[in-house]
């Protein structure tokens, strides 16, 4: 008898369309159902990928007994409801960032994960797949940077219209840290293998003043780590600048600089000695590139590129940064307790 393929459904066909190729890069996986509330978008994407069931209601995906996996690529304020419903239905979940929007929503998701330790959950924190940042992590892990003591990471969105005109601006209390800055929060914790203890932050909405957007369009935060490391992370949605992720990492033996002009490795304080140009490509990744490792984690019992604990923890950091910006006071980061996972190879025969 031939083995049945892992069956996936996708909720939201904006960035979610790119999930299709990500899942089906593993021949053992098949995207069976596509969902979007916009009927024109649903018809358009379904025409590009014939043979898949098209539905307009998210619960039709979640409740389909033939599915093993649900991708949540809906609007940010729907994520928690769709993630929890999928977990309750016994589905593995891949979710676009942010996982959720409030601390209570995060705890709700963690509670459901703890009830189903056999289910996998991961998120599309895609900067981990950029060859340039993979190269940097290798250098840090090998000790070539020495002891890291300061990091600067800027999420320069450069797409002001998306918060002043698009759906983001219609979400009450939309957070640029959750919606974008979380990418570089995840990047630095992944690169360094450390988790911050507390965060101080400030925000403003000078660029979007006079528009219907009523939340911070810029947030800058300072993170303190147990090792003494300090990191500055900003989410800059209103910048007059192309979309880019700036990164500086300072260590006791070397420094790394990445900006819109390229990347360099500094191994000397001598101004005469030139830095080494880093040629590893950036960004050189696609939105669906995290999916193959997620599929393997379900079918082979391996770890996905981003584990459940990492998804939960980086969300907790982002929530604390948003709170710090709103209160203009430092916030101790509260990491919810995620119990042991008991995942094993999925049987889909």
C-alpha cells in the first residue's frame, strides 16, 4: 500500500502563497486546502495551483479531519485564535510572525502546547536562513568573535504605506516590534545563543503623524543579558530607506558590520588594516524556506529551524519591549514555561 503524504492547509494567501512551494519542496508533503477571506485572491491563487480545495473560512481548514498541518498566515490579530483552534484539532502549526499580540494570548497558546506535547509548532523567522547570517553564526560559534558584548540590530521597514493605508493600520494597537522588529530580536538571540533578562524601550509616531495610524511607527529598545551583553534593537517602519536589516556585532576579538552596502569582518583596531569583505549572500532566502525543516521535524522526528521554545521566548521579548515603550519603564521579561515536547516520527499511512 502506498504511503499517504502529509497533508497541509494554508490560511491566508498573501505571504501564505509562498508556503505552498515550501511544503511541497518535500515530496512527502501535499498542500490540500487553500483559504482566504478575499474571494478574488482565493480564486487567483487557486488558479495558479489547480487541484487544491479552496475555502473562504479558516475553520473549514482547521476542522478538516484529513489535514495534518495548518499554516497560519492570516492577519496578525487572528493568529492566536487560528493557532489555538488548530492545536485543539490535533494539527501541527506553522505560523507567520507574530505568534500573537498579548501576554494573555501567549500564555493561552503555551497552555495548549503543554496539553499536546506531541504537536509541532514553528514560525517563519526567516532571517535565520540568510547565508550571510548563517556564516556569522558559524564564526561566533567557533569563537572567532571572542566574547560578544554589544549588538545593534535595526529592522528598517521602509514601507510606510503598509501601516497608513493597509490592514496593519486597521489593527488596534498594532505593534511594529511584533510585526517587524521581532525578526531581528530572533536573529540576535539565535546568533548569540543567549536570552535577555530585561528591556527598556521608547517609541514615537513622528513619521506617521497626520495619518490614521495611531500607534508607534518607531520603537528602539535596549536589552540586558545575564552575561553582561547589551543589545539595541529598533523597529523603524517610517524610515526613508529601502527595506533592510542592519546588524553590528562587537566582540572582544573581532567585529562584524552589515549594512545596505555590504558586510565586513574587522579583526584589528589598526586603522591601516582593512577589514575582510564578507561575500556570503544576503538576503538570498524566500518566505517558504523554513517549511522543509518543519516538514522533516514532523515526518522524521528532527528539530525544525525554529523550535516551539524559541517561538514562545522571542514573542515574550517582543511583548516586553512593546510594554516598555508604552510605559517608558524597564520591563523584566517573563518567559512562559513550556513543558518537554514528546514529538516522534509522524505516521501518515
